[in-house]
C-alpha cells in the first residue's frame, strides 16, 4: 500500500507530497501555495482521490470500488445542472452547519432522495421559472404565467409541475391554478416574512427565509418572531446574502428540526423556527409533547445551511460555484 501522494492544487498548480490517513477519507486540504481550500470532486471520497498522484489507502484496498467511507458531503451532493452542486458545500465553513446538513441527510432519507437530484432539463427550467416569477411578482405565479414564460401550453405545464411535486419542490393549488408553495416561498401566511425586491413574501421556515438572499444574489430583510414568546426578530443580510449585516436580538438562534413525513412544508418546516434566546429554545423543547430531534444553530450557522441548500437553485454554470476549490477566505467565518 502506498501511503504518500503528491497533491496538486487545480488553482495554482502547487504540488506537495503528503502522507494520507489510512482509516478515514480526508475531505479538506488547504493549498500551501495559494490558500485554496480543496474539497473532493463529485463522486470522489477525498481530496487525494481528486487531486493526488495516488488514491487514498481505502480506495487502494478496494481496487477502485466506491466505499462506505466515502465522505458524507460527497454522498449528499448532486450536480443539479452542469457545474452546480446541491448542497453547495463550498459555503459551509462551520462545524455545526455541516453536522446539521449531514444529520438531515441521515435522519430524513425521503427529502434527500427527492430534493438532491438532477432533474430533466424541462423540469429544471420550470422549477427555476416558478421561483424567478415568485420573486418578481411577490406572489405565487399562475400556471398560465409559467407557461407563457417558457413557451409551454397548459397541459405541458401541468405535467411539469406534477413531476416537480413528486420531488417535494412545490405544490399546486388546483382550485386556483396557482403554485401553493415552492420552497422557500409559500402563498400562505407564515411567521417568516422576507423582503425581496420591494416585495414581502412568506417563507416556509427559518432556514428557507435565510437562504433567500443567496438564492437571488441580493440582500434581504427577514422579519419573524420567537416561537416561544413571540418577541420580534429581524435579520438583515449583507454581501448579496452571503453574510449577516445585523440581527435583533443579536443572540437569536434557530431550531433545525429533522422530522419528515411526505412533504417538508407540512412536517419539518412548521417546527424550524427562530428563538430570541437559547433559554427560550430550551423551554420550547421541554414543552413539546413529543421529543424533537434536530439541531440548535446560531444565526450565522443557520445562514450557511440556508445558503448551501438554496443558493445553487437559481445558479447557472457560468455564474455558479464549482466543487473543485474555493479560497479559504472567500466566505466569512463569523457574522
């Protein structure tokens, strides 16, 4: 077995001989030349298998076959369109955000199989059009408006949105012919209001609300309330949704619930909320008749989860990020 590999940075071509771990897959590697933080390419288990002269020891022993030790990030991410991966692990710098996303995948196989997938081109176009119109109109779009936008007739649009429903990406209100909800937005009133392009829209949950800015590449204001005491909570983003500008109260937190049953909008989303303090989160958890499974996240950690899930949705290959490498300093570590 070979235990050393020359890892070459795809950004600056710096090459360095490194000793590989024998009992684990190394997911991160910081280039000693330019500081780029490397992550595995899709379907690779580690950075050595992506950028090294020799694959990692577990792969050597398996004769190149996929491993159960393949990194959780690699297993979860899907290329939803060329060069765009969801979740986008390049924006996740905080351990708590990483654990919440991995925990979500492990606890809720249903959502992972539905959401993290590569859609046919026609479905992908319809999905992005629904969300673009939601943001443009400040309301749920009508099926006829979606069809007009992409040049499809009523029957084609009904078929496309029906297919998107099977992925739990949206739901149609057949009585009105409009989109009832399309994550992260809903036509129904919720406690999470997002100001986007002069419109105030309802978000399905706290994580969805925080992911809106990154998805539309603009800054937003989120207005919500503590789930326990109803204290007003206001959050503003900066750098086109990539970080937090301010939050009131500044010690507010998010509960990221892992429950899932058929649709996120009716199961986990109602329990994913803001709390004005850790104390009120703990009191709310203690008052639940059924113990909740999930993660407590600080606001900057919750923002990373929202960005990882929603930022890729409207991204294109030309404008989106790749999984090859990202400068270690490109994304903020703190608020």
